[in-house]
């Protein structure tokens, strides 16, 4: 998750069970390592930069979030299922504000891949309004949520914890393999999907 051109005053990480950490980000030299975190637990994992904003005030912005729903890497004779998050300060020409970038890798010092290695990852990026009235969607419940928690990591946590539970999906002509994100195995020529 590259945040080039965005200030990232805070960071938070967690998984579907809650938050691992959240705190303010100090100003760092360009490309300086901030922290490296390897988590074990249950997917999905999430990373949030609450209160992030574009350094150029003419550009749109908002809090940035990343959700990793699954990861499986087969490298050499090892299988990895948990990500390693590396946070580095990105390039900021004035070097006056933190602009953290988040890199997703594998633990154990894996840096190279060879023929036959595989990696599969389901990842999402979200940007949410820092000012609730900037949200222009039709979902009044989400607008109310943003009103109570602007610039907050809980938006990403809500996405991994709640949204897949509230979704009701019915399929005719196929089999539902995953409710969120919706994945269907087609079994007939015509498939009807009800959400």
C-alpha cells in the first residue's frame, strides 16, 4: 500500500478478533524503516491509516485502509499463511510529515522467488471520508457510523468483522462458495443472484 503524496499521521493493525496496535506516527527520514510486524492469527488482517490526507489540498483524500482476506505462499519447500507487514516512511520532498508505506511480504526473510514458487492473496483497498459529509453514498447507516467515528481505524475493523455477517446471498443455478466477497460456482446456463 503506497501512500505517495499522502500524510499518514496514525497507523493501526489487527485482524478479525480486534486491534493489535494503534498509535501516532513520528516524522521520519525518507525511506526510514518504521516497524516490521509479523502476525499470526485468523484472517482477515487489516491495516489502517486513520486521518490520512493528500499533501496537495487540491486532491481528494481520506483515511486509507487495506484488508488481506487470505494469503498462501509456497516458496521452496515451505508454506506461508501469515503476512509480514513492513512500514517505511515514503518519499516526502519537504520531509515534514510522516508518509508511511505498507509492504506485504512473507516472514523468515523471504525476498526472492524461484521457478515453481506460488503466491495467492485476496486483498482490498478502501478509502473512507474523513469528514462524514464528504461521503456521498446512499447508505445512511454507514454515514451515521462515519459521523460517530471520523478518521478512525474502526472502519476497517467493521469491514472485516461485520460486513460479511450482514450479507444475505441466495443463488439459483449455481453454488455459493464464498459470501464475502461473493464467489459462485456456476452449475447451470442461467444463474440468478439475490443479495
